[in-house]
């Protein structure tokens, strides 16, 4: 049991540290929805804006691609600790998704404000990043575990002594 703790912990820590860069990349790529400042506070200036959906999409792309890469690298470096690395990819992927969300929401890089049709004299400001489709938070662990399982299955089939070609 103790021999599996180190590969698990290393996998989780590597994914968590990668998530900081993923959050900055998500913040840089995603457009911000325009908000109008009113007496009641900030109100979405253009209810038909696609910026909220685009932020979800960019989050899914960034975390999904990193999940694919982490799953392939984890499989390549597994060295007899398949279960520990697999569980580390799952837990680390979930943690990495939350860190990506936190970092991307906290920092504003490459602000792209979507233009809104506002009345003259109103103040339009870019909104902060947030997710509206919460299901995209599982893109990282799902892709990582999926690639790891696919590669492990292909390797296991190729190395199986039960596999015999038809003659």
C-alpha cells in the first residue's frame, strides 16, 4: 500500500501545478461578457451574448487537451504503478480543474470585451470569467483517465499470451 502513495502524490502534485498555467491560458483565451453598470449594480448588457458559452468552451478545450496529454504521459511513466497513477490522474484532474477555474477567474489576462448595443452614456465593463456549464469541470480527469485506459488496454492486448493470430 505504501509503495503506491508516492506515485499517486507525485501525479496529483504535477497536475495541480500544471493547472496554474492552464488557468492563465484560459483567462487569456476567453472573451468576457459585457456588463452595464446601473443603479442596481452590474447587469448583463447583451443577453444574447455568446461570451458566456465561449468561456465554457475554452475551459473545456484547455482542460481536455491537458487531460489527454497528462493521461498519455502518465501511462508512459507508470512503471508498475498503474493503479496509483490512474487514481492520481482522476483525483489530480479534479483538483486541477478547480485550480484552473480559480486562477482563471482571479486573473484577467488578454481581456476581450464583446461589444454590446448600449445606450449612449452608459458604462460597459467586461465581466469576470466564470463557468455556466459546470459539467466541463470533469473534462480534465475524464480525458486523462480515458487515454490512460485506452493505452493500457491496447498494451495489455498486444502483450497478452492468449492472443494468437489465426492461421
